[in-house]
C-alpha cells in the first residue's frame, strides 16, 4: 500500500510538473506571436497545413495568427483533445479572427453571421485562461457565460462539457423555470464556470449565502445585443455592479452593438471589434434562399395551412408574434390533423417541457410553432429545412436571427416571409441591409382556405374561443406597440376580416387603444414588386403556379401584381365563407317600462245560463234565497289574508334569490376583472419576450423592494394603566412632590 501511495504521489508530481512546463511554453508562445491591437487576423496570409507547430528553436515559436486549424493554435493538450473528440478540426472565420486576440486576454466585440461558430470563439479562451492560471474548485467562480434564453444556455452548456471534458473544472447550468433552487444554492459556490440566464444569476447573487464573484476572470455575453437591450437592462446593471472591473469581457452576436453607453456599462478596455462579415455581399448565409410574399392579414393562416400540407416531409420552424398566437394556431392545426407532427415552444412553458420539445424537434421532421424565444442562437441537430415567418419581424436584426436557424455552417436552407400589404416597406429595409430577399406571389388556385374549419372548431370546442380572442388581441397589441410606425400601423389592418379568419363570430373589443378603431371598406390597391418566377417553382411546388399556368396568363399583366385580398375570393362561394363574416353587435334590449296608470280590465264570469255575473260572484252565499247572489265578506277577507301571507312568503324567497344572484354576479364580475388583468399582464410579454425577461425583471425587482416599517409603541405599562384607569398624567407638568403623592395613591389602591 505504501509503495502504491508513493507511486501515485510521484505520478501526480510529474503530472503537475508537466502542466507547469506546458503552461510556461504556452505563455511564451502567445506572447511571441501576439497580434497587433486593432489588426484583423483574417488579413494575414494563411499558414500551410504542414507547417511546424509550437517551439521551433529555443527563442522562436510558430506563428498562429492567420492559421486555419485548431491544432496550430497555442492551446493546451486537454483542449485540443476535447476539440478533436468533438470533431472540431478547422476554424471558421469568426474563430480565426477572434481567438488570437482573446487568447492574449483582450476584450472582444465579435459580430458574425448566424451559424458561424461563435460558441467555440468564447468557450476556448475560457478553458485556456483558467487552465493557465491553474484554477481549482477552491478558487470559486472564474468565468460566467450569460445567455438571453434558457434553451441557448442549455446548448452552450453542452458544448462546454463536450470541449472541456478533459479539464478538471466544475461547471453549472443556472436557468429559471426549474426546481432545485435550494440544491443550486448549496453547490453554486463550488463551481468554476457558470452558464446562466440574467434572472437566475441575479437571484443567486441576492439570495445565496457567501456567493461572490470577486475573482472573476472572464465574462461572456452571448447574443450581446439582446442582453444589452431594455428588457435585461436592470438585471444586467445589477449583475455588473457586483463583478470586478479587472476582467476579460467577450461579447458575441450576429448583430453586434457599438453603443458607447453599452460598452461603458461593461467597463470594456480597448475592445477589439471584429465583424468578419461586415464586407460580405449578404448579411445572411450565402446558401440561404430567402423569399417574401405579400399576403392579406386574413389570408395568412390559409397560406400557412397550404404551405404545411405541401411540405409534409420537411422540418419547418414557424415564427409568430405572441405566445397566444402560438397556442391557438398549434391547438387549431393539431385538431385539423395536417399529416405531420406539430409542436409549440414559447416562454411561458414549463422548463422541462421546453427542453423536451426542443430535443424532439431536433430529431424528426415536424412543424414547430414558436415565438422569438427560438430565434437566438439555437442550433438544431437536424437541419431546419424551412423558416416561415407568418408575422413581420420587428426589425432587420430580428429577421436575421430568425432565418439564422437554417442554413447553418455549410448546409443549405430556405425561408419565407409573409407580409401584410401595409408592411411592404420592410422589403426595402431588408434589401438596404444587404439581404438578398426575392418577392413572389401566391397561386390562388392551389390555396386551401382553413377559416371555415376554424369556425367549426370554435363551435365544437368552446374553450378555443378564448384562445382565438386572446390571439386576436395580442397580435393587435403587438402591432400597436411597435416603434416603427412607418411599417406597423394597426389602423391600416383589416380588423373585421382578421377576426373572421380566426373563426370568431364577432370581433372582440379592443380595450388598449385610446380611440375606437373605425373599420372602413378599404379599396383594393395593387403593389408592384420584383417577381422571380424561376424561384417560385422550387419554393412552393404545391402552391405556386406551374409553367403551364404562367404561359396561359402571360397576356394578363394584372396577374403579375400582388393584390390585397385578391386571391381565394373565388373559393369563398364554394365553402360558404360568407357565413363566417362577423355579425353586427347585438344591442342590449331596452327594459320594459310598466305604466301604473294604464286602464285595468275587469274579469267577466258567466253562469250556466250564460248570464254575466259580477266579480267574486263565485264566493257569494247562494243560500239566502235571494235571486241575486250575495258576497260573504268574511270569506273574502279570509281569502285576502291567506293570499297576503303567501305573497309575503314568496316575496321573502324572491329577495333571497335576488340577493344570491347579485352576489354571484359580483363574484363573476370580480373574477372576470382579475382574469383580464392577469391576461393583460401576460400579454406584455410578446415574441421576442420570451420568459427570461420576466425572470430578469423579477430578480432585479427583488433587490429594490421597500423595507417594511414597524411602529413601536413607546408607552410603558404604567402609562397604559394610567390611561386605562382614567388618569391622564404628564410627568413634565407636575412637580416631584405631586409625583410622590401620586405614587403613594397608586400603591394604596394596589394594596386595597
């Protein structure tokens, strides 16, 4: 045993000695070939693949600026083994440009197209810096990676585990929506690398005992422009205020920010701005085919249904504005059985369910309805064939992130954007931003209207009516809140037609607008766009016109125009869509006013011979021998008394019933008010706002809560007794002798 222990001890010493030698060699290598500040390593000539790596002689090392392979970088053996085991051999442009600077310890602002390998560009510097510093569990938190969404954080954590599996660092995934907060508090102080969302990290900073990041070495913001946005502003400011200023900061995104204010908040020191695709011809991947279609708002679901039916063997990612729309479209289409698996993903889902949906979508052909929670950074294992944007993105950056879910790395992909006629100016902005998007039109003969089926579903499933109403309202609220009013104008939308397209029999009330929307009969206008009919056949084989159709319509120039509401009108008569048109609102009926001074009729009673009898003749006493009947007054009075008692009893029952109905009405009104208030609060989170912003806001709000004020009763027990006994005594206004006399009186009363 002693020999084994001594051999084990000797082996550990030798291993530590080799690590120290390796670290010394790496530091000399990095210092020898360090690039000049402000230079772009992509401008350097590429190194030959067979060039020497590492130390060439005693005072010379190989150049690593401009290299293309990971093995040519000054990296530790553990990192190189992890990269090789994960099949990472050749570097991408953003990795070639940023790694020479980040390995030197410089701050980085990295901007590159989606799917260009930004994750490894910050995972490798983290592992290498902690390795060269010989970071251990007792050193605490050495690096923090902040992600805007939980799915992206989980994906980053998997990459970190894969590449850094040969290192001895402890890493943890801290995201909201999961149980086990107490377990995290117990172990978070032992972690070296944290992958987290802003809200969960701030929660630990506020609530976990002894949690500190005073020795932090590297801070990473993935999708930095999203984290620096207003949604995470309070949480990020609170986090940065607790971090040391002497650190390395790495910011990466597809649409990077250059705001001086944002950079000052993060205390960046002479950062290297590396936009590897800034001079590229296109802002999106080159193998991405992008198409746009102008579709009236009330026809978007018809086109979406037709598109899904035409691509049953594809993997389709569908983006909608709000989670209410996602829930409604998912539930409605699921009941219509399109013939392909359907899934949904939004920020309010349970965390386990969100991760399960994400993993299931990665492994099979399906349709995923999602908000913008899926638009940032997610890398699906199985390539997404189509990205369908049913609703117009808020800006160009959102569009770039959405379409970035397909055509990742060297794979091909296709995307399609549905634009309402009032949103056509978005095409101009996209083309100005170097996005090669082409416009095409819809073949109205191949369109399959689904509005009638939705109306039938709402009748068959009454619970779906609430989903449809909320989807209608949240979409209009999202359009109303958009800043770019040149594109998004809720007053230009066909509101009544949109309501009918969701299957709603009546248009819901729109409470969030200050002024009432007046629905007008908008004349049909045509908008001329540049059409590329050659790409139309490849994009929608089941929807767009065939070559024969185009040939037969060459003489009709009007067919080359995208007309609002022009297609599908021929189909309306066949499926009787007129029955789905929203009915006019039913006005409340006026209450019937009873005139107490109206003339009162009299009851006529006839005898057996047909002669008219006076009222109450049936109660008359006929035994007195007179030919004319006589009324028994006592009998009439008794009957009146009996009826009076009966009416009083019924009146009491009616009052109790009325009181109960009023109470139920008040309760229903209160519950409806609470439900509407809750829904309005929930509606504040739209696409983009995926669940993480609420976590961050909640965490930021916890630290700013007002402390409770407690008022202490300063009266002594004796004073309370005096007041209780009726003696209102102020010791400042009586003399000492009077106080002594009063004390004797009190003692005497106590003995008695």
